C-alpha cells in the first residue's frame, strides 16, 4: 500500500505542524522571481506549496492585482508539478489597469509620411498676389472663378452646327479690365482678368487640380484608462505631442483619434492622434471649426 507524504511546516495561522490544504500556505521563492524593464514593465511571483493549493491559487490572465500588486495585471499563471504532491506556482504580471503608476506607461512614438493633397486649380498660388498672406483677398475672386468655369463649359458647347464659334462668357472674361463697377475687395479688375484667363487656360487643358505635398503626422501615446478622444475634423494650430508638437509652420487639420488595446483586459490603451498638414491657409476656417 502506497503512503501519502505528510508535510510539516508553517501553517496559515503561524504555527508549525502537519500541513493540509486548509492550513497550508504558499512559500515565496527567490529563484525565478524576475523583474524586467523593457517596452513593458513585467515582474514574476514564484511560490512553492502543496499541488492542490498551487492549482487553487492560479489567477486568470487579465485579473487586476490588489494589495502589493495594485496597479498590475496578470499575464499568465503556471503550475509546475514536483514529486510528492508539491508544485511551483508562477504568476507573471505587467503594469496596467486604472490604478497603475503613469510613470510606467510605454514610451510615446510617432509616424510621419508625405501625402498628396491635390487642391482645386483655383487655389494655386499662381492665382494670387505675392502679399496674399497678409492680404487674403488679394487673389482670384469667387466671381472670377465662376466666370472661368462657365467660359470653359461654354467653350465645349460653343461650336454651332454651322461651325461658327461663339462664347459670350469668355468675352466677358476678356473684357473684365474695362468693367466700371467696384472690383472685389483687395484687388483690381485687371488683376482679376489676368487670373481668370489663366484659370480658363488651365481648365481647358484639363488641369482642374494640382499636386500639393502635405504631411500626415501621427503621435502614438498610451493610457492606463480609456481616455477622452478627439472626433477630429477641426483645425488646430499645431500637433500636441511628439517631435512635431508646437510646429506652426503649416496649417493642421486634426483627424479622429484611433484607440486600440495594448494590454490584456483593457489594462493599457494605445491611442493614435493624427494631423494632416498643408501649406498655411490650406484648411478653410469656415469649413472646419476649431473645436467640437
């Protein structure tokens, strides 16, 4: 007949004597109780005790810690069986959860890439004066833009069945410098004529948009609790994080923040905040608000 070993040691109440499942305790071990500071901060608790006690003391992945482990979350539990009903319990933790120390958040990161904006032809700098930055109205007017497009459309329809070409709108565009009404604020009719005819020529060649390089900049940051997110679609003076924080050399349109889990059970969130940068004045203040 096989005999089960009787283990003698310190009980849960502090006394010494035979151990049972009811009065036994787990004994912390030094070997294997490692801590690592890398992209995530991890640590390990190792205990030795009765096999069934080790099995009963396992913790599910994603369990938030308490007491000395408040601010930590379980990533795995392992029970390694030994002889005579003894086992090793290993619980691995990483920093996470709403009670975690924010000093241990993963480091921020960023991403930057060029984008092609392709604005409409009428937004080209060739249809504005050199001082347009300080005099925003010193450029092609809405009226002139409308005439140029109408002249282009009329030119497509202008040839009659007899082959006689007629385009009254283009004639009006050519005669703008002789107009006696007040010109658009900040410019003259002669300037409007020159810009209008230039836009008309571009449109007749199919140049309705043009290449303009911009920047798509993303700041990647982390939070131990689910943060307040931006819905985007707003103009901001500059990005608010990362190496381009405070860069006001361009016009910035903020896009919607994108959250995703970076730890078990929502213990850490990774948020990507993105801005589209274009030439100063590229984003229209009447189209995009500055807050939501």
